[in-house]
């Protein structure tokens, strides 16, 4: 009688193979599950930190709206984020939220260079004085070309300003042509499209300042002399020297000095005879830049925006918003 072949070895191999497949599938599923869990945790942390940042932003808005001083300056509580967070309760603190409030009204309001069909000569002259400062290392021809080109970018007509302005024909002749805006700026980065404005000029170089922290899209055309950066102070009039700017900064940092009147600079040593065009300056601010970051260890989420304060309506208007 013939012997049946021994199937036990074959069966063992099949079982081992099936076990190997099951283990491999299980490990892969486990890896995918862990990845999904980690992704969910990270997403949850990001959402939590973003809401924390938004809470910080809202706290900044509320603090600005509650400010009832007749002027705005760098001695006020809104310019000291730790004081803002102290008054929000236990939910927000310097440990879990970083907050910064900047006065946008201390910057040069570029969109007010042209209003309707009217060119703001005072603001144009201010820009020329700013770009003519030795820190920017620009020739006078370059300075005038930049300001004229910016005017052409903003105004509604098609007439070239001066000898070196730029209208549609200039931009149409570029290697990558695009139309001239002939309307207000929508973002600061748009300045890079204007003839003569380079990344180095906008953001600064190794040893040259940038325009970005000195200018804004918003404002009523006047600059808050209480909060303006040093370079903007120097450009307010040709009479102001670098030494005077240093004295002005020291004066406005003292809480003992009255900054409610924008003519306070006359009380600064050596400046009694200096005259700044009153149409250029103010001591009050309506527009502010708020940046808030939710923090947890190495994780963080940041939100930033520009707001306009309307004390009459007791409301804040959001002008721009960015999640970083």
C-alpha cells in the first residue's frame, strides 16, 4: 500500500507565511495609526495655540479701545505687552502668549501720497527727504525717480511724472510685463512692483535700512510724532539733525513730559526754532498693528493684523489679517 506524502511540513510553512503576513500588516497599520494620532495631536495643538494667539490679539484690541488718553505715546500701557497681559486674568500670561502692539500711525502713510487726483506735496517732500538720508545710499536722481514712480503707480492718470516716473509703457516693456496699478496699494509687498524699489530698499541690506518698518498703507495722512521711528523723525523737516532726533526720543520716553500737543518738540533743547509742517504731524493715533503668538514649549502659532480704532463708535475695524 502506497504511503501518503507527509503534509505537515508544507502546512507549517503555510502557517509561518501567514503569520509573517499578519505581523507585517499589523505593524504597518500600527505605524499608520500612530502617524494619524501624532497628526491629530499636532493639529489639536496648532488649533489650541491659534485660539490662544487670537485671544491675545483680542486682548490687545480691547486694551486699545479702553485707552481714553488724549494722546498716544510710547509711555502708555499699550506699548508694554506685559501690562496688557496682566490685566487679562489667568488665561493669558507672558509664558503662553507673546503680544506686541505697534502704532502704525507713526509710519508714513503711502496711500495718502495721492488722494483722488490730488498729489500730497508735503508727503511727497517727506518721502524725498527720507530716501535722501545717507543711510539709504541713494543718488538724488534715484530718489526722485522712486517717488515719481510711486506717484504714477497710485494716481489714476496715464501721464508720466517728471523725467523718471513710470506709467504703463515702462511696465509693458519689461521682460515679464504687467499693468501699472493706478490705484492704492493693497499690501507693502506690492511696492516691489514699482520702478526703482528693490528688495534691499524695501527690507534693508546688511548695512542699509529698509522702508517696510517706516511706511504703512493706512492712516489719515498725518504721522504721530510721539511714536514715529528715528528715521521718520529726521525726515519731518530738513532742519532736524541726527542729534536732535536723539533728544526727541529721550524727551518722549519720559512720563513726566506732556506729549498731548504735537508741538512739544519745541521744548526739546535746541529745537525752539525748528518748524515742522503741522499738516504732517499729530499726537493721536487711530491705526495699530497687533501681533500675538500662542506658545507651548517649542510649539507656537502667530496671528497678526492691523486695526483702526474708532473711539466715537467704541469699535475696532480690522484692516488686515494674517496667520503666520
